[in-house]
């Protein structure tokens, strides 16, 4: 949930990157795509 994301520094950093990217997908989709790219 949102509290978990905002209280976890790494997740918060990812959330901020997603916000700044302006990409038109949900945060959840962005995280899934990001994980896929990094593996």
C-alpha cells in the first residue's frame, strides 16, 4: 500500500522516479516493467 512505499526509502525513490518520468502507466505496471528490465 501507499504507506509501505512512502516509508521504504528504496520504494520511495522508485515512486519518485515514476512520478518524474511522466509515463502513462500505473506505478504497479512501471515497477513490473522495471523489474523485468533489470533481470
